[in-house]
C-alpha cells in the first residue's frame, strides 16, 4: 500500500509543478507584450517629439530667413525711391521697417544685419580718420533703444582682422550678456545702455562713450579703453 500512495503523490506533485510553470508562462506572455508595447510606444513618442522639434526649428529658420530677405528687399526699394537720400532725413520709412524686422529677428540676424548696414553705409557714417573725431553725418538706420541681448559680435579671422564696428551707436540699447570678440569699437557710443554681463574680449574701445551705462559684471579682458 505504501508504494502506490507514494507514486500517486509524486505524480500529483509533478502535475502541479507542470501546471504552475504553464500558468507562469501564460502570465508572462502578456506582461512581456505589455512591456514591449510600452517601450515601443515610448520610442515612437520620443521619435515623434524629436521630429516635431526638428520641423519647428526648420520652420523658424525659414521664417527668420524670409524676414531678413524681405528687409533687404525693402531697403533696395527704399533706395530706388530715394528714401535713403539726405533729403529724406530723418529717414522714418527705413527705420520703421528696420525696427519691425528687428523685433522678430534672432540674435544671429541681428548680428548679420549690422554688417549689411555698415557695408551699405547706412550706419557708421562720417567716422573720421581719428577714433576720437566727432562724426559729421547722422546714421540713416538707428540702433538706439533696440534689444541686442546675448548677441555675439566676432571677427571671423580672430586678431588677424578686427571686426570693424568703429563709431557705431548703441545708445539706450539693451545688450545684456552680449559679447564682442576681436572687435574694433573705437569711437563707439553706448550712452545710457544696459551692458550688464557684457564681454569685451581682445577688442579696441579707444574713445568709446559709456556715459550713464550699466556695466555690472562687464568684462574687458585684454581690451583697451
């Protein structure tokens, strides 16, 4: 009697263990599927967000380019209409278009447009041979009271050729945390401006004006004043 009972007990134990493993296997499948689905959905969501951010960045870049190009076209049209001549003083139309565009530009376009205005002699007009010589001509496009926060003005060739911003007028402008690197700012004017945290690195500032200018934590590393 003892042997048959023992055999039945072992068989019951083996069946129970087999059933238990089957139950665990059956339960594990939906859990694994759920984990896989969750991970897959998370990856898809992350990829969709990255794609959306990329598309938004591309759209913003296109918008910036369109605003910039439109301003260039407007300046050309104003030139043809004689609105940039001395007789058009105080040049209300070009300044209105400039300020409207400037409010929408990113820091890159705000920097690039300065070079365009200089090359077209719309700013830095009448800058004499001497850095301390008083300007005799008014700028056609005015930079005063504009926002240049975080702008980075830098020479493309380092100290080989300083970025030429001589006699530029940045009066009453906000230039918080802006940077001027290897820049010629001789005779520039920052009267009444906010230059907190600005960095002048290897730049020339001979005869520049800082009357009433905020200069908290400003850095003039290797620059002359």
